[in-house]
C-alpha cells in the first residue's frame, strides 16, 4: 500500500517510514493564518470576559448560599 500525501495527492518518498512522515518538523511560517494571532481581542477582551464570567458565577453562588 502506498502512502499518499493528504494535501497534494502526491506519493510520499518510499525511503521515509510512516513514523518519519508523521513526526516531521513543521515550518511555523508555512501557515501563518493557522496560528492564533496576538490581537487586541485575544490579549484584552477575552481574559476580561473570563474574569467577568467567573465573578458573575461567584456572585450567583454567594446569592444562593445566603438563601440557605
């Protein structure tokens, strides 16, 4: 059975083992769109949302605890 490159449909070189094909180093600059960009949303708004979500959860828990 021959190994086919998933993306291009080309045959893999026969001298490479399955393990070598699976664990090869990936060039980080090859697909820059696939990385999480360091945007304003990722640096500020997302952590702020998580903090607000936890604070609201604690407020609801405290409210329910006081009712008991």
